[in-house]
C-alpha cells in the first residue's frame, strides 16, 4: 500500500512541471506535402540556458519511408525590447543544412541516408543552439521570426515553405541565477565532450559571457584543446585563450609539447588570426616540422615571428634551402620557364619570401624585368577594397623582395603615387584601365627597387 502511495506522490510532484513545460510550447504547422508534415515547436519563453527550446518535427503519416537527399533552413527575425516595444535590431536567427537536421547520419565516416520512417522525428539540439541569441538586455526581447525550409527528396521532389515562410514569435529572457548555473555546467560539459560542429555555435555564445567563460580554469581550456581533433574545432577555445591567457606558462608548455611531437595541426592552431601565443623556443620544432612536411601554415607562422628567430639556428638559410630544394624553378631564369611554369614559379617565390633570406634575392632580381602576364586582370581586387594583385612576373618578384628586405610596401606604393580611393573612383567600372594604371605605378616602384639593389 505504501509503495502505491509513494508512486502517486511522485506523479503529483512531477505532473505540474511537465504540464507547465507543455504549456510553454507553441506548436506550429509549417507545411504538409503528401504523407509528410513538418511542424515547428518553440518555447513561448526561452533563454540562453535552455536546451532544445526550438525544434523542427517531421511526421511521416504513411507506410513508405521518406528519403531526404538535401535539406536547408533559415530563420529571419526582428527583435523588440520586451518592456518598451521598441525594435532593437533585425537579423538572421539561424541557418542550417542537411547535417543540422540529421547529425546522427554522420556518426560514421560515410554519411547515411536520411530516412524518416512512419512516425515522428525531431531535430532539436542543432536547431536550438544555432538559433540561440546572445544575452538580451535585462528587460528581455520579443522576437518575431519567419522560418523557411527547403527539402529535396531522393526521388527529386522538392518541398519548401511558400512565400514569406512560416511566422512565429517567442520571448527571449535574461537568465536567472539557476539559468547561469545551468549554463556553467553545460559549458564545462561541452568543453570536455565535443561533438564536431554540433556545439560550435553555443560554445561561441558561452565564451562571450564573462560569468560563464570565467568559470573554467586554464587547465579546463587546455583539456578542451586536447580532445578536439583539429584547428577548426579548436577555434572558439583558442580565441578565448588568446584573449585571456596568451602568456600563461601552462599554455606555452602545452604548445611546446605538441610542436616537439611534430604536430603540424598544433602549428595551424597557433597561426590563428590575431594569435598572441608565442615563445622563441617554438622556432626549433617548427623548423623541424616544416623540413618534414613543408606545411605552408608553419612557414607563415615562422615568418610572422621572424624577428624572434634565434641567431644560432640560421632559420632563414634553412628555410630557403628547403624551399629551393623542392622548387627547382626558383633557380632558373625567366626565359627558361614557359607560361605554366612561371605561374608555378610565382607560387614558389611567395613561399621563398617567407624565408626572409636576403641571399635568395639574386634569384628574384632577373624577374624584375619580366613583364609576362601570369593571370588575367579581374575586378576582384577592386571589389574587395584591395589593390589589384600582382599579375605580372615582375610584380611578384618586386613584392617578394620587399618582403625579404622587410621594407614597408604600403609606404612604397603611396610614394609611387598609388591612391586607392582615386583608383576606385576612376577605374572601378573598367578593370583594364585600372590594370594599366597599376602597371604604371608598379613599373615606377620596380625602377626604384633596381636602383636600390645596385647601390
């Protein structure tokens, strides 16, 4: 009798919580196509500590399995201050592809078919984590959003949401004390137990919250690097270490141990944009890695810190020797190379520039007089807001020599009359004229460089 009473008490305690959660969920039908129905389930009130607060449900009402070849979604949104009603911002709430709907199909090396059998299947974690907003103001946000879904079945049938998509809304609240505690627990769990791609978005969000990110130690962060396979998976953790612990002894020791094992992926991780993590002791193992694998990331990393090379290692000579040994075209004259070989030479010459070895300038100087066009001029340089890239052999040789001599090439361009704003204004609609103008400027720079080399 007592066992029955105990069970009833447990049910009575749990039932209100379950009912409350169900009451907090909006279920919205997105579309129906044949035997397939897609629904959106969203919490009416959610916050950054919630998991699976946004879900997309597929229901196969028929007997025949549905095989999905490709899938994608995107969610546009407008966000309003929950207290004042004033619009704060607009933006993409989340995007995803086939993987985000069916991450389990990538558990093996080869992706499995995305099959929806009779019944229901829900995509939740990926959808929720990708759509999670940052911390809102204390008043919270009202988010009005539109979901767009596109599917292609294996038989070629396409299914998509019509027109402006499916509208829905939810409140995004500032977490309470329990919410922050929950985020800290999940943050530590994700650091220790990575799932490639699944956790990347929510991890970035947690790293931006000082109360959450500050709850882990340097040891926790380094353990997170150890269990992640490559530099891509390590990006979020590396960015935080780089900002907050770049000179920590444990951090330096971690990377030194990896480099001594000739781990080129550790070198790629170190090369990350804006990385501040460095020690001169890294040079020797990095040199060994480059000698063994000729990894371009290693070469660039070494060049970035060329002012910190120990003199006794003769790094410049060793690097140039490795590069020339593998790219014999570097010791040839321009007239000995055909057009295709010249393009290969240009790539090799840029690598040689990263050696910072002044002794190799003698191999580059003959190319300062070669005006052979390596690539056709295009708009891309101007459209990206940059100089037109070096398109002639002489242009490549000039820029590489500047690199080796550690001279300020931007200053040299300016002194030669280069004005990016003027070129954008005068030649943006005519890249051929822009190319002619850049040739005029570069010819002047090459002339000045040849005089300096002869002095």
